[in-house]
C-alpha cells in the first residue's frame, strides 16, 4: 500500500467530498471555530451541512 492509497482510505465511506472534509478540518484546527460556524461558512459557499455531520468527521 502506497502512502497515497492510505490517505484515500481515510475518506472511504464518507458522503462529503474530500475537499470539503479537508477544508472543514483545516479551519476547525487553525481557528477557534465551532461546528455551527463551519456550517454557516459552508452554506455561504453553497454546501448544505448539519452541525452534527461535522462532529462525525
């Protein structure tokens, strides 16, 4: 298994696009944002999420 294969395995079974997941995780870790803040920021970009969805990431 190559490193890129193992990275792709992290996203198996997820309903959201990889880029959305990585972006939410990056913002969550970089800034002091709540899951509800992330939902609002994603909705401004046309992506509908529930705050409970982000908690599962």
